[in-house]
């Protein structure tokens, strides 16, 4: 397929989730070399997990050589997630990372990066590290990352061209977050950022947000290009300590991010008072959110009331997903929210898990229908005292309802049927299983190996 003379130019190359020892890659080298100039999206997640350390280095070095800036100048999207990346790994992939002339979307999710790797990577992406470079099998030459990046991008490193950056699930601690805070200050084109589950804690979260605020201040008019911000498991504080809490710089960032449509702040420890400050910042920033995750923020009933007012005034025409799990809003908070959520014409997913909801809250759910809701999640509430008839009424109101011990996969088939029904209602043909992926790959010039 790679060597077919009349083949569609390959723009997406997916080699993920397979082990690629070097001897196997050498068999593919002529064909990969031929298509390299047209590839824009290189998907290499989870390709070295089962290989011995030195074999993994050889595999990474191969891709670094074949898809370097000269042979593959059009790569703008790179996914290296789920690969163990240490400092030695960074040494063998300079062309894939900091020297890539057009790279603007970089995913390094769950790469086991230590704080030392975080410091090196952030410095290299910013063009600040001197080291010897190698194409993988050629002669080494001594140069700084800045010099190499200048030659290909015209600036020090690629920080200024990054539009999306995923660094989630790396557990780099506060020190790693501090390193990346300095990098983020230079990412003026950033649209999508995920730093979920990397254990930034309070000091690291503050450093990340200080960097983002500095980036915002360098943008025209002080307004960022941010569309999506995922800071799950970061620590914001309540705003009481202006010198230490990360909430105040978060609010400053939101006031300068009017294009933001997705915000994830789960497990951030705001509390009702901190949430009030957050809502004020979202209003000031004119953020028309479509996806909002404020789970595990200790909002309680007062926070639910503030959220209801905010949604009623600003999000009824845009909100698609709302995640409110583990906020202890209780029946009173839910009863305040429901009339507002019923006005949200685009709301598809609502998560009410673990909110101490009892019979009164369940009854309120039966009396207020959210018009286009497709999935209601309300596990780990106090449903043992709720009449079965009430629960069955709720189950009958929406395509997917998850309660108690229901598995997340329980509604998967129903969701797919609902999606296909929606396509049929709109006059679209629902593709057979597997056909959609094949059609998309052909249409987009994609190839999965």
C-alpha cells in the first residue's frame, strides 16, 4: 500500500500501539522515506513499551532520522504519548521535537517524565539547551538547540509556534510544573493545554498559571488564543493567600481568554468562596463555555447557586457537557440548578455523581426534563431510599442513565444507537462497523499500520 504508484498522498501516519524493533523498521524504510515529505500527523504513541531499553532508543532514533526537518518538513502534529521518555530518550529525538519547523501540536501524555526530564524538555522546546545533535545514525555535531531551531523556524525553539500541548499523567511534581511554567510564558499561539494528573500541587500550579498569565500579557491586547484548558488535579486554593494560591492568576488568565470553550478544573479545592471568584473571572472574560468540569471542588449548595446564576446568564445557548461530581450540592443545590439546566438547549451530558442526592432530589429530576440531554450520570448518591418507580422514571427520560453500580460501558450500545438514530434523522447513512474509520483514513490520506 505504501509503494502503490497511484496511492493517495499520506498525510496521517498511525503506527501507534505496536512494538517496532529496528530490524522491522528497516524493512519499511524505503516506503516510509517516500511518504515522509507529505506526512503532517505522525502518531507514535505506545511504540516502545515492550522493547528493551537500547532497542527502544534505536526505534526512536529511526523515526527521528526518517521524519527529520529536511525529509519531513510538513509535520505539524506529533503524538509520543505512552512512551517512557527519559533524558537519554530526549537525546535521540531532537529532530522530532525542538528542531521541527512546523510542529504545533505535541502530545506527551503518560510518558513517565521525571522532574529532570521536565526541566530538559522545557528548556529544549524553548531553545535554551546546548548539546550535541545526531540524526540517529550520522555524525554528531555540536550546536545549541537555539541555533538548530533558528535555522529551521527562525526563532529560539518551537515554543512560539505550539498551538496544543498535552503533558498529562506524568507525575512530575511541583518542580516539573515550575519548569513548564517558564515554557508556557513563551507559547503565545497556545490554544489547547492539558496538564491533568501530573501532581503540580499548589506551588507547581501557581508556577504554571504565572507562566500562562505572562504569556497572556505578551499577546495583542492581553488576550490569549486559548480554546481548551485542562488543569485536572491541580491545586488552586481559595484565593485567601494572594502570594501562594493559584486561583488569582487563574482568574487573571480567564479574564484574558474570551475564546475559551472547554475548562476542566476538577479536584482543584476551590470551595464556594473561591468558586465565586472564578465565576466573576469567567463573566469578565466573556467565556462562552461548551464543556465545564468543576468536579470535586467542594461547591456545596452555595456553589451550586452561583453556578446556576452563571449558566442562566451566560451559557444556556452554548453548554454541552457539565461535570459536577463530588460537590455535595445535595437536593437543595440540584433543585436550584434544574430549572436553569432545562433552558440549556445543547446540553448532552450531565454528571451528578456523589452529591448526597436523596429522595427529594430524585423526585425533582422526574419533574424537570432537560430537553436534549443524552447522558445522565448520578452514581454514588443516596438512592437506596428512593422508590424504584422514581428511579425507573428517570431512566426512561434519557437514552443513557447511570446509577449506583451501573458500569460506564452499560450505556455504550445505547449511545451508539442514539448517535446512529440522530444521523438517520438528519438524512445521513450510518456506516457499518469499521467502515467509518476506513472511509475517514482514505478521505484524509491516512494510513494505520
